[in-house]
């Protein structure tokens, strides 16, 4: 059993859920949520994990000095003057202050979650392949998990397809049969589900290839555009 390592995309997703990003980073994350299915899934998973943790936390009521300090920052009021007013007549907490307190609770829940090891098995990698373009400017690392029936992909480099094009992943068995494994998602990290015939053909010596196709994929049973990446599957 090992602890799960959380990469930068996972931490960004958690911070997006917490609302702790600055405005520019928050807008960029919101755009990524709309365009990157893998990132959106991470955000959704963090939401499911964190909000039940927050609901389980015991309620805490900050003292008047906390609310006064928050309101002073929001209203641009000197801290000394705000403190004097709080002694005379404590104010009701603003909605922004309540949001800040909720974010603090969420942050505590996140810290607890990150520091608690998860008892999970490490991901299996029964077969791997490294698909690289001739100039090495675009690389796709592939790992096959037979137990889960899943193929995971990690890419590096600029996306080599125009807006009206798709990249399609192909499996060429050792016997020479060709089948599509689906379109490559533009996300840096992604996973594709594999059906039983694909799993059976995924053997050492089989080849994975990526072709540039019209938007939506090849109109035929094999690549219709140029093959830009290919590599043989091997045991890691």
C-alpha cells in the first residue's frame, strides 16, 4: 500500500474548489474546466471529497475582532477605527467574511485530506509505449492496465492538430490487423477505456500509432491521414 501522489493539475483542481486562487488563475482554471475533460473530472472529484468533510467539521464562531478586521479590509477602513466601533456596536458579519471563514474550513479539510495516506494499490502498467514525433516536439507516453481495462496517456509538447482536425489512436496487432482505439483527448493526461477485443490484441510486439484525421476521426476503418507517431508496446 502506498500514498497517492497528487500532481500539479490535481492541486490546482483542489484550489479551484476551495476558491483560494487569485482572479487570473481562477479565470484560467474556469476556462480549463470547460475545455479539459480530465481537469473537469478532477474538480468534480475534489468537490465530492471536500464538501462532506467541511459539513463534518464542528461549527466555530469567530470573535468580533475577526469580523472587524475582515470588514476593515473590505471597506478600506483603518484597523484602529474599526476596532473602536466594534467595541461600541458589534456588526453583523458580511457575506464576504462568511465566505472567507468557509474557505478557511475548506483549507483545513484539504490539509487533513492531503496529509492522510490513502490505502490504494499503485496503478498497474502491464505494457508501455513511448510515441514520439521525428523532431521529438510531441510525445505521448502510453501505459496499459489490463486489470482495469484502461489505457492511460500523458503527452508533452504542442498539440499538432488544427481546430478542424483530430488525432486518432490506432492499434496494429502483431498479425497486422488495425483497429481504432479512439480519438486522443487534448488534455495533458487522459484515459481511454478498452473493450475485450482491444485488450486481447494489446500484446508485446503490437504497435500503437497516431494519425492526423479530419475532425471527428477517420471516415474509414484505418488511418486516412498521415501517421505522425508510432511505437511498439513492450513490458515495462
